[in-house]
C-alpha cells in the first residue's frame, strides 16, 4: 500500500493505541522505559564506574560541565529525534506536521496515512543519533563517558515506544495504513479484501 493523505475507500479502523486517553498503556510504556534506563545504567557500570561522573579531581568546571552536557544533550536529543522523524514523515508524504509534549511524551504527528514499512522506517530513523553517540563514546574517554552515555540511555529508552508499536504492527497484514497523530496511532485495513 502507498502512503497517502486520504484514507482509501474500503479501509476501516482495526486497532488503536491512544496514549493520551489510555492511562494503563501510557503507564506501561513509562515503567518499561524506566526499567530499560536502569538496566542500561547497570550495563554502563560494567564498563566505567558511575563514580567517574561525580569525580571532582578534574576540577569544578569539568565536574559541572558533565551535568550540563547531560541536561543539554537529553533536551537536544529529544528535539533531534522529533526533527528526524518529522523530516522522514515530510519526505514520505508531503503534509502538515504537528509536535508537542504531553503526558511525559515528546511527539510529532501527521494527518497522513503511512504504509507499514514506511511507518516502521520513520519510527526507527532516530537511531542515526544513537550510532553517532556510540562513535562519540568511543572517542571521549572515561571522564566524559557517563555524560554521553546518559544521553544514549535517554534516546534508547524513549525508542521503546517504537519497538512496542513495531511489535504490535507485526501482527497485522502488509496492506495496512497507519495514521499517527502524535499521542495516538490508528491502524486501518482494507476489510473488503
């Protein structure tokens, strides 16, 4: 099925994820993201002790600089994730986008209908940032490891919602169309075939 701005005839709603109104599902995603973040921090501690983050021996500027990098990096990565998703959406279907922050979710949405492959591609496109950060982690050394790694943790744990959605979409046929309004995603299928 092709990406489109209008729902084709014969397509009807077959599934919906609404994180704005479904508090149970939103809570499930928040808790899972938290657990993933904790697990990633534990994994990071295998390679570099977390006490390095709090090491004052490099001086106050470096010490506070690490936390500044974490805060700015996490905010910037959220912005970049949405920007990358938005660019991909805009390249696939020329339509107006909307973005925001609600219920602890940063989102970007559209009124377009995406094919299954396109939607999965759009959802995982922010992994470009993850790869870039992995390269940076290899270059910065242990004194800045945790600053960059916390940004990485934020990105990977926030991508869980896309992993969850991809898992759900894997159960549907290839010809589905997905409309993502940001906090809600509706799946449509041709019920006449």
